[in-house]
C-alpha cells in the first residue's frame, strides 16, 4: 500500500495539483482516515491532499503547506481521474 501512496504523492508533486482525500482514498481502496494515517508526518509534499470543502489540507500550518498549493484552482475530485492518470 505504501508504494501506491508514494506513487500518488509523487504524481501530485509532479503535476502540482491538489487532490481530495476522498478521491485518493477511493482510488487506493482505503478510507480517507486510513490515507491520512498512512501519509504520516505533515509536510509540503503531502499537502496536495485536501478537504473537499475547503481545498486545503486538514490541520496543516502555512509552513507545512507546499508553496505552490494554490497555483491552480483545479482539484482532482474523482477517483476515476486519478486512477486513469496513474494506472492504479
């Protein structure tokens, strides 16, 4: 599972695009809570996973957020889009 999470984290950092916890969790076949736990420490590389309503990562301080987090308004909200882009 950690390999798949790393694949998603690397992809989001490469395309510099936010993705909802729900979409990522569904694509990985786990719960959003499990995803948050498996991501571990709050750091900029993991801040691309965001809350559907706010568009921000849950519980992150400004220092823990990636500096380019809001460079685009696009947020991946569909597990299907993420799955297609990553071939999970």
